[in-house]
């Protein structure tokens, strides 16, 4: 397996990153730490799409649906239970069930990429309208008022498991989110290296051939879609935990587009790519927000078009290919020298 | 009795607005098999063109029926030349690029006009059904939707351009061997689709709140209609608009408009499970 070396690099890199995450509160001020926390939550969201699109070949344009459902599920459960541990579990279960239902209709219907993209995008828009319309006392689940377009403020943030009075400080929340990002990354890495991962890649490459070899593509695609939903939901819970607030804009088109842009910029078919893409774009959007002349949508759109036209593979695979071809050239150059005398 | 007439009018107007907002998208999808994700922005540009023309003193009918389609159609041709033509054969990339385009258009419009709602007054008055009041603009939209369908049918069925378009739709390679340049046909298609979207945007201007982000309000319905209808331009569009418009309005009447949209969407997803190629992929295969 050629990936063994890559796995080793990933493990070492993750260990260094984990060390960085844990020590960051010592030398980064609180404001930047909060900024990094939301970046990390978003990077987990980027991983979810990077996984299902880059490896499963499922073109989901509405990954925000699962992100938003996870966020709302966490908020509602946390308000009702007053304890974040069951809320986190619910924030994963709800999007998975939704992904299973939606995925069943789409994947077992055997619809094409184009249709799948359009339907998932539409789902997120419908959810936006639906949640927007839930203003008023009538719409509440347990003690949690859905609040329509005002959203749900004052969501309890994460506490120590088993002790709901011990609430994590912002520094601890950062460490938790940062480590969660690394854990999700390694988990998906391991999943891709497993038999399951190889089967879904085989299906991405050639669905008919995989089916003829005895693997039902529909089952594997549905499972991939559900795993993507779970990861996105988890990211949503961490996101709510960052701001203690959730509103329907979480389902809006802007975020759906951003997730796609993260993965396009970073590169499909890698896991580190979407993380890099996410961090770059998030940083860029923050910088754009600081000035008045240029609109953020304008820049994001231009970046998306530029990458689709000029760097369709994305940053990470392009760099990897460059390095590989450089190595290859060096090798063949020495080979020629060997022959010369 | 009066309420039945009002609900009937609602259903007709629901179907008509689905036809109008989806037609441009359906033309591009039927010919090129791509979904133009900047479709909502084409509608928005059509609406803005009408508003600007009216405030410049131009008659509103000329603004919405002539200027909007021409302006947005030209924008469509420019977009095809500068962007889409480089991505033929890469369906997914085309969708991504049009999504980028949609963000660019929203961003540009926001920078120029700001994020405020503008509008034009409805040019037609109202009428009474018993105790209910309704706007004459609603039946007008229905008439325009029918006229648009007839226009598309006549062009596709009886003109040389329509003949070439149908040939490329059925088999681009075969059409190319017979001397048709599919790239040119696609350029014209994209322009025509954009022009139809511009017309629809202009027609919706008096009944919509016009903001740079207004496209998002329409695309969900337009996408569902086109995907549900399948690749046959006319039959897919008409059957899907009829079915979904009916379901949407009945559900909205019984519950709320938002639930109406949700029920419409659920119906569409079930339909896609049963007919993965859309209605026209099953019943009107190879028809217009």
C-alpha cells in the first residue's frame, strides 16, 4: 500500500498540530483564539464535504443542511437538557437520519451528479425558508423557542461530561475544537485507508465495475453520505458552541457556496486540501470584512471562477504533482548521468 | 363559490410563475444538460433593468417586455463567450463556474446599487370576485406564460434555427458531422435562455421586492421544476410546472406558503425517486 508513508506523515503532522493546539493559549491572545476556534469548526465542515465529494464522488451542494441541522439540534437539546453531552450526540444523530432519508431517495433513485447537486442545494434553501418561518411562541420544542429569523440566543456551551456546572472556558473550548479537527481528520484518514475507503474510491472511479465486482454502490454511497452528514452535524454543534447562538442564516446560500469554494481551492481527493482551503478563505473573508470597497461575494465568486478555470485540481494536489514531477526529473537526470560514462 | 374562484386563480398564477421563472433555466438545461446556477441572478438583472428603465422615464411595458430580455440576453452571450465556452464537456465544472458567476453578479450589484429594496408600481389595477380583491396583474402573468410557451414552441417547431437546435439537442455529434457547429448553437442557447430569464425578471419586477439577493428566493422552485421536468424543454417544463404549481398552491392554501414549499419539495424528491430522469424522461422521451 503506497499510502503507508503518507499515513506516517499524517500522524507526525497531527501530533505536531495537536501540540500546537494545546500550547496555543500560552502565546495567542483570546480574540485570536476565538477566531481560530470558529476556523477549526468550519474546517471540520470542510472535511465532511472533502470526504463525500473527493472520495465518495457525491456532489453535495447543500452540506450546510447537515451543518445547520446539527447546530439547531445541539441548541435545542442543550437548552432542554441543560447538559451538552447528550446534545452533542443528538447533534450527530439528527443530521445522520436526515442524510439517510434524503440520500435514500437520491441515491437509490440513481440520479446523476447534476441532479444531486441541485437537489441538495434546494434542500438547504427550503430549510432556510422553513426555519425562518418559525417565529413566535407556537414554534418551540420543549423549552427551546425556535425564534424564526432571530435564531436561538443563549445556547448553553459545552460542559465537562457528567458535570453540567463545569462549563469549558474559551481556551478549553479552543483546545477541544482544535483537537476535534485533528481527530476527525485522522478518523477519516483511517476510514479511507480501510477496506470501506477503498471500495468507495473504486465506486467513485467506476461505479459499474465496482458493482460487477459485487459491491452495491448504492449502499456504500448512502453510508458515505451519512458519514458526511455526521461530521457536518458535529461541526455545526461546535460552531454553535463557539458563539452560543444559531440563526437560520446558517442554511443560506453564502455558506453553501463557501464550503464548495474551500474544497475546490484546497483540492478534491485530499483531506488536508479542504482544511487549507477553509483556513485561507476564512482568513480572506475576515480581511475583506475589514474594508468597505469590495464586496465579499464578489471576491469569493471571482476566486471560485478563477480556480475552476485555471487550477481545477486545487492547491494541495497541484503542489503534490509539482513535487512529484520535480522528484521524477531529478531521478531521471541522475539515471542519464549514470549511463553516460 | 368565490373562494373556489380565488383558489383557482392562485393555482393558475402559481403555475404561471413557475413557468416563467423556470423557462430560461429549462432551455439551457434541455440543450446543454447543465444547470445554470446563476439563473436567479439573471432574473434579478432583468428586474433591475426594468426598474432602472422605468425610473429613466421609459414606458414600463417596453421596459419589461423589450429592454429586460435584450439586456440580460446580451449579458448571457458575454458570459458564454468569456466563461462557459471554456468548460464544454465538464458539466460539474460548468455548474461551479456559474455558481461563482452568481456570487460575482450579486457582489457587483450590491456594490453598485446597495443592499436596499427597490420596486416599480404594478401597471394594472385590481378586480373583485365577490368579497375578494385580486390584481389584474395575476391573469396578465398567466397570459404571458402561455404566450412564452407558444413562442418557444413555434420557434423550435417551425424555424430553421429551431430545427438546428432540436438536432443538437438530440445528438450533438451527429449534428456536427452534418455541418452544424454545436458551440455556436450553445452560445445562442445560453443567450436565449438568459433573455427569457430577463423577461421573467422584468415581468416579476412589479410583484417582487427587488434586492441584489432576490435570486435566491426563486431558484429553489426553478431548480425543482426543471429537474422534475427532465431534459425535454417544453413538455418537461409544462408538466412539471403544472404538477408542482398545483401541489404548491393547494398545500399553501391548506397550511402556510412556507409549508406549501416544503410539501412541494417533498413531492419533487419522491417524484425523482420514481422517475430519475424527470417526467419527460419517462413520458415524452425525445419530444420537444
